[in-house]
C-alpha cells in the first residue's frame, strides 16, 4: 500500500498529471473553436473527470510539498511556486462551484435589478388532483452530450421519468410528413397593417392571435375567430366577417359570407378587413422537426428534445430556450397529470439596481465600424443609501458588493446596453494571489 501511495504522489506522477491537464486544455480549445464555449464546458471544463483531475493534482502538489519538506529556507522558491498552483486551484474551485454570472439588458431611461443567468436550467412542473410538484435542475448541454439531462420525479404515487434525447442549438422548426404517429398541421402566411408578412404553424386544435384577429385550427369552434377545420376532402374556413378571396392564378375571386363554412385552399389570398391570409401548406399527418440553422439569424432559441414517461405512457416534447432566454413552457398531459417543461436561463435578483442614463457609441472616422462604446449609468443601492453616477466602458468596470459589471454589447438601435455581470469576488481574489505568488 505504501508503495502505491509513493507512486501516486511522486514527482513523475505529478509531471504526468500536468501533461494530462495541458492536453485537456488543448482539446477544450479545439472543441470551443469548432463547437462553442458551452460544448467545451460540458465535455471538459465542467466535467466530473476534469474536476477529479484537478483535485488529484492539488493533493499531489500538497503531498510533494510535505514529502520533500519544501518549506525549508533552501527550497523556499520551489515551495512558493508549488503553493501558487494550489492557491490558483482553490480560486478556480470557488469560481466553478460557488460563483455565478449572467447578463443585464437595460434600455435608456429604464432601471433594472435583474440579471439573466449564464447557466441554463430545466424547470419541470407537475400538477394534478390539487397538488403540484416543482423541480429545477441546472443543465450544461451541447450536441456533443445530448443525453446530459435525466430526472426522476415522484408524484401522486407515480414515477415520472424525464431524459434528453436530442439537442439542437440555434434550432429552426420545420414540419415533416409522418407515416407513423403524427398530427395535422397547416402553415399560414399572414400580414396585418404594418406588421409585414409572418409565417405561422398551426397544429390541430391550436389557436393564435394575430393583431386583433383570432385564428383557430381545430374541431371546436371559437366565437369571433376565423375557424378552420378538416373534412374528408381538405380544409374548410368559417369567418366572423366577410372574406374576399383572390386567386393567385388570376381567376375571379369570390366573397365568403360570415358564419358559413367554405373551402379553404392554397393558391388563394383570403382578405378579411386588414388581415391577409395565404395557406401555403397543409399536412394531414406530420411532426415538427428541428434543424441547426446556420444562416444570418444566429439568435434563434435552442431545442432540447425530452422524452417523458410514466405509467406505460411515453411522450416526446421539444422545450425551446437556451442561454440568455427565459424559455417557452411546453405543456402536455401524461398519466393523469398536467406537465409543463421549460428550458432556459433563470432571472437572478441583484441587491442593487442600475439605471441607464445614456448609451454612447463612437465609430472610426469615415466608417460604420464601432471604435468604442460606453454606458452612463446610475448605481442605486437603497440598503447602502447610494445613488451614484458611473461610466462603464472597455477596461472600466463597475465593482459593487462583490459584483463586477462589464460593458458587453448593445442594442441595434443604440438605445440600450447589455452588461455582463460577474459575482466571483473570492474566486478572483485567490486566483490573483496565486498568480502573484507564481
């Protein structure tokens, strides 16, 4: 046993661990370059094996300090060098397990005391028989580890299991025809007033509001809505007001009287007052699929596909959200209970508020490229009686109560700012002390 311990905590072993550590950082760098920061955190930096490696490296350093009596005056330089690594490891551990960060978005003239967390969570609510269970689980997921989420919830003497089966970053929805279990879908392109053209997906028995108008697709008629339903030959529409149709092929149109069912087909423009509707696709049996979108719009929400099972029933649900998004709840019914699943960031209340007075953007002469940008803000801390003006810009950080606020980005109309918020006082403190010793 003593021989094994001597090998585990020997200098050659420590050298090997340092090589593994350096190799891990190199791999993480390549992963981050090809798949993004979240993937590198999920696979390397925040992985259990990497934490174990750092702990073992720290214990090895301590063991070698004791074994070689490095605190003696002759070895003081080597002793401080080894201690510096341990102090840096302590700082990184605090940053990893205790600290948190996020972003704060403020428009000019507005005040905010809330930041959106950098971490993402899966929020599960189960309701039934007058009872409710609420579970929130932090999750770090990428398409390199799509099965990272797994949760088991006991409710009303039943066990509900949830697991992620697919993850699609920056996901775009598409409807695909299904030969198995699917549902009817229609795709409508609408325009109303100055809203411009919008594309809407409707699943059967789903309704949506478009401006002041209400469109319902399903068997149940909704009062004062444009009701659309299926029949054996296709689709029928029943409007709450007169609809004028225009054929895309140039044929003569007709008027559809309110309160009566009429054929609803593609190839026609349906106009009711200021609302224009075109049916682009009808799928009698289809499912929603999600694909990674790599076009100009890189601000789409991610899609986390979760398989939920209980009592012999299984359902697959898509939860839309991600880092920086609150997420949209996905509702479904399973084994006698109503369930809502939300995937995304959480709001974190700060002990102070920031009011944005003015956002300023400077550009290079003769160019639209930004040269610098800054935010003039008021720090409001009622508990400490503070109402102070500050200016946040590159290399000029606002520090208050253990929080550091950096200028991160801004709104496209230059009327709002986005601040990065970091709460890592002790992690930063120990890390800087370690660097100083090194």
